[in-house]
């Protein structure tokens, strides 16, 4: 791994804009952050390396929003709820998965509370996210890759971004690192202030893809067929022990998500190797499905993720941290900014990594605000899957819905910090909380 300090002299590149809030990364976290900051009247820019927003939903072929509710109560609201309403009411391209956990209901959601998983399509999520960003007044700058930052006296003063027209600087009063792997805070700090998770901690990588031409099948039968083949060593190499598949909104189209690769997401050579391995595996899996799995005899590949799917890679070291103890406690932690369920599992590389906690605890916990605030830099927050956390508990907050809420908390805090000219950690929690509640976030489990 190459270790470089990515700090630049700010005189080197042209400044292409000055903002109150700059959010880097347009995944679920970045969308939540940018929308929330812009709606507070802050001049807000959202920078993204690909040409569209959505993060893993749209670059990882995963248009399926988990975990809106717990025990029959909605626990995620705000921007995540709004996105689903656009998908449903404007684009008519969303459905609950109710009866069968992996089968769409194929009905409009209408005004129903979000109590189930919601499936949509990659194409509609890109459009709906753009609409949400535009309506909120966010300046979207896509096809722009962050490669460094300019630091001055413990603050980041500019993001160094490689645009199609060349490298440039974007200045802002506050920044939100929503890159998934804490790329901004890592580069700005020369590695200090972030932590890279090991193989065991960072979960396996995978590459989702879609097949069409699937006919009716019985899920239980297929699960048994697959399990027997897996145990007999007759499945393709490097697959999960269970048949992870789910129906898409187009009848006959199924998402396949049971391949895996091992490696580090913050290492270009490793990502290159894993990408090649996973792509070699896809036709092999399609052949296997055709040969062995009822309902898949005539299936064919439609498309696949445009990059390796990463669940965790690098996170920030925060002034606070989401831990197992916080989750196991009876009370919510101090300064809660997003509700999460206590019951969680994992895509762990090592089987023994989380079994004690896997799906055993009941009830609700929450992410504390301090897990979003890095120890380094006074004007930056993180959100989404790179907040500060014990790796055992990644599965409690890495779903897209929860990432949007941590994004909202980060965006609101960044906006208040920019508006009132105070350091991020001096922004009063009560102000953040009241803005979150005003904008539809749910912060109390019983309401
Ligand atoms: C294979 C797989 C399947 C999953 N399935 C589901 C599912 O079914 N349901 C669910 O709810 N969750 C699912 N998840 C989890 C979820 O998708 C992610 O945890 C979530 O998207 C994280 O959101 P995020 O905004 O933190 O990061 P990301 O979604 O990773 O978004 C980060 C964004 O930042 C951009 N970016 C990164 N670096 C730079 C840079 N240097 N410059 C500019 N832009 C940059 C990226 O292009 C990306 O758009 C899945 C994850 C994986 C890997």
C-alpha cells in the first residue's frame, strides 16, 4: 500500500467555487447531507466521481432499501422517506416487499407508512435522486473525483477535485465526507484520523448482477437444492452458503448476490484483482443457475454492478464511536441522531466474527452524533458507512436508509456550523435535533 500525504498548496489549482457546505460523495449519505444543508439556505455543492447519484444502489446494482421499520413501526423518515415517495408517486417505480421477503408486492405504495423493504430500479433511483437534489437547491458537480484537500490551522479549506477540465479547488466553510471510505478525511490528514479495517473486519466484497428469463420457483425448494449442492462442493467457488437472490420489479428479473471476493477496498491493485475475479465468476454462476436451480433454466445475464461492492473499508476515528456496549444498553446513547435496530448479522469474512450478536438482541438503539465528528479538523463531518464504529456493529448502520439519516444529521450540523461560524463540535445538539425532527427524521423509538 502506497502511503502518501495528499496535501496541496492552494495556489496550485484554480478555485471553481466557494460554498457554505461541500459534500463529497453522492451515495445515500451524501444525498441526505446535501439536501439537508441546502434546505437550510446554505450554498451547497455535492461532488461525485460517477455521472449520477445513488452510491451502491446505482453503482452496485442494489436498488433495494432495507430497514425502514422495526416491530411494525417506522424508524427511518426524512430524506429517505421523500426519495421513496418520488420513486412511487412521480416515477411509479417502487414496491414494498411484504409477503415474501424477496418478492415485490407489485402495487403502488401510495401514502402507506414505510414498514417494509422497498425495491425500485437503478434507473429510477438515479432520476429520483437528481430530482430531490435539484428541488432542494443543491449544486451537483458529478464526473469530479476528489483527490486531496487543503488544510489550514486544523480546518479543511478546500477540496482538491479532478474535474474533466482539469484539477481544481472547491472552497467551503464546512465539509461532509460521504465517500463511503472516508477518502477526504484520510487524504486531508495524511492517514491520521482514519482507520483501515482488516479483512475480518471489513466483510467480503461482492458484485451484484441481474438475470432475466426466470420462471416461477419455490424459494424453499431452491434454498434446499442450493444448500445440498454447496455442502457437496458442487457450487461455483467463492460463493455464500445461502442462495441470496431477490425478485426485481420487472417480472422474470432476479438480482443475484451470492458471489464474494476477499480484499481491501482502499487499495487499487486489490480492487482491480477482485473486479476481475468477480466478473469471471458471473457467467459461471449463470451457467450453474441454468443447470441446477429450478426456474432458472432459461435465465440470461442482463447487467452487473459497475464496480466491486464494498460494505466497509476505512472509517473515521471519531470523538465518539458506535460500539457493542451502546447497542446492548437499555437506554439510547447521548445525542442520538439515527435509530437503528439492535438485531444484526454480518457478511463477515470469519464465521466467528459476530455470531454472539447475530440476530439475538431485540429493540432499538441509536447512533450518537459524536460518531460523525472526526478527531481531526474542526469543520468536517463523516456520514454513511464510514462513521466511527466498532466493526462488529457495521450491520446496524450500513443500510442505505440509515446512511441517509446520518447524512441528514451531518448536513444539518455542517449547515449550522457554517451559518453560526462555530466549530462542528460546538453546534448545540438541541438545534440539530429540532431541525431533524422538523424535517421528518424519527429520533424516538415509540413515536
Ligand atoms: C453488494 C452490496 C449490496 C448491498 N445491498 C444493500 C441492500 O440491498 N439494501 C441496503 O439498504 N443496503 C445495501 N447495501 C449497503 C449499502 O448499499 C451501503 O452501505 C450504502 O450505500 C453506503 O452509503 P454511503 O453513502 O455511505 O456510501 P456509498 O453508497 O458507497 O456512496 C459513496 C459515494 O461516494 C462516491 N465517491 C467515493 N470516493 C469519491 C471520490 N474520491 N470523489 C468523488 N466521489 C467519490 C462514490 O462514487 C459513491 O457514489 C449493500 C452493500 C453492498 C456492497
